[in-house]
C-alpha cells in the first residue's frame, strides 16, 4: 500500500544498492510510461521553455509529484519508500530487456 514517506530516486537507488544512476532510471521510466516530460517558461529567460519530468498517471502508483521549492511552477517526482523495491525490480528488468 502507498505510504506518505517519499524520497528522491537518487537516494532510494543508493539505499537499495541498485547499481543505476538516477539519469538512467529516469530514461527507463520515460520508456515505461511512468514519467512524462512537461514544460514551463524559464523564469530568467522569457520565451524559453524548460523541460522537466513528472510522474504520469501510471507512475503515481510509485510516487507523487511535489512542488519544487526552487521553481514554484514546476513539480519534481518523489517515490514511495514502501513501494520502491517493486519499482527497482521493474527498472532492473527494463534495463536487462534493453540490453544496456
């Protein structure tokens, strides 16, 4: 069951000894449909769009999108600690399937 205790992907990968970078995990989650890219206008460069990642509807089973304190118009994904082992298993399977 989903808990309220969330953490960054970087910290959870380290805590669970998953030999994968957060960048690689994010790429895999984009491919799996757990993350999506969203855009917002740059705060310092009007007219320039910035991309960021958010959990998709499917991805919300594994975490939440929380407001980013540095960019109020943007959220950042944080992952449920109690369901992370399942997400880690899916990531490792996706990595093996991609052959990389």
